[in-house]
C-alpha cells in the first residue's frame, strides 16, 4: 500500500494565500529590514491560532534566525511548524477520496445534483431534525454559521429562532448549492440568511464574528479538516461553540456508508489537534447521529 505524506508549512501556506505582503523595501534593502514584519506575521498567526502551540518559542526563534541569516543557513536549521499530516493510500474505500487524516478516510463531497435528498419530505421524521434544532437552544440575536449549508435546510429553520436581530450565514463550496439556498430563502421571504462561498480550506468568515457554528453531515467531507477547523476557530467569538452532527460510527445499526459516519473518539481527536477548543458535551437525542458541542476557549490556555 503506497503512502504519500503532505507536510505543508502553515506559515508559508498562509503567506501564499494572502499574497506577498512584505513591504517593497524588504527586498531592496536586504532581509534584515524584513525582520519586524516577519515576526509580526508569525505572532499574528500564533495569536490567530493558525499554528498549534507546540514549540511556539522555538518557531519564533527559527523565524528570527532565518530572517537574519536567510539563505546562509541550510534549510534543515529552520524548525518546521506543526502541520497536519495527511496520507494518501491507493487502496481505500470507493466512497472515500483515498486521503486519510488521523486514520480516518475523508468522504467524497456530496454533489449539488443530490440536493433533493437533503429536502426529502421524510427527513424530519427519519433524522428528527426538529430535536436537533431544539437541542441547539439558539437565542434571539445570535449569529450562526451553517457550514456546508447545502440547500439551506437548516438555515431557514434557524432563521426564525435568531429573529430579525440575528443572522444566519450559509457557507458552502458549491455555488450551485448557494444558488438553491438563496432561492429557498426568497421563496420563504427570509431576509436574515446570507450565503457565503467558502473554499475547501477556509470558511471565509470574518474573525470573531460568529456565536455558533453548525455542521450537519459535512465535517467528514472536508478534504482539509485541520485548515477548516483553524478557520472556524478564528471566526468564532471567544466562548462561541461548534455544534457537530455526524452519523454514529460506533453504532452498527446506523445504516450509512462507513466513510460518511464518524465516531465521537475520532471527532474529539481531530478537534484536539487545533488548540483552543474544548469538548463540552455530547447530546444523544437523535435516532442516528450524535451532537457534539465544542467550545472555543474564552482565554488562551
Ligand atoms: C451532505 S451535504 C449536507 C448539507 C446540510 N448540512 C444539510 O444537512 O442539509 C454537505 C455539504 O457540505 C458542503 N461542503 C463540503 N466541503 C465543504 C467545505 N470545506 N466548506 C463548506 N462546505 C463544504 C458540500 O458542498 C455539501 O453541500
């Protein structure tokens, strides 16, 4: 079984995605003048929770050394910041993409062509989505991000509970899903739901803006789960929460394909890889899924 390991450097990846923000004179006057901006950037990334808390001081020292001595040092001298390890296997479940994270195979994304299944009339009775919404105990005025919102099944139901002062952000990576979501809201004359086009690594939500994040049957599809959790961590207000809903992998009676289920143990392990989340409780009121609540720490631990 062949394996390929990806070890992206988060700092470099973050810099690439934002473009090179180093000032012009950084290049003209030599690397030493770039030192402050490099350190500022590293500190910002650390504060934003973009890297794990492992070796932060060594990491900063590494950046300092690299900034001063630059190419004079061999690459091995700069310590690697901790990054997720993804693994690709050639032999895998046909329902998965062959990419593994912490031993779990990631599932294929559900295409927008299957959106009708999300809106099937017997869904409420089968999944007891009414109990799920009750269990969330949403408050008027909350901002809720529904990540992997699909057709907006949960968006309009939640929109009534947060009321006109509240806001629902329906995030998805498929524009076709968002178009459908928007049509579903217009049909119901709902005005407090906004659609957001995210990417596979970033939910594209403003920092510290969201009280609650809901994910129903979506996390197991993320092909960059670590990066998504980092983005969600950044988007949550301090003390904000993630409501994670997945079909129970522990329960053989749940008749869903293996890669579309998730165990509590696996979910907790993956959340623990991103500093700043605490598992709060699991709510077991649904016939087939578990509801896990993770809280963003109010103060850095
Ligand atoms: C199985 S559907 C669930 C839809 C909705 N949560 C529901 O239960 O009705 C999963 C959705 O997640 C979306 N998705 C997959 N990866 C995503 C990502 N990284 N960010 C946002 N949405 C994503 C897919 O496009 C799809 O619309």
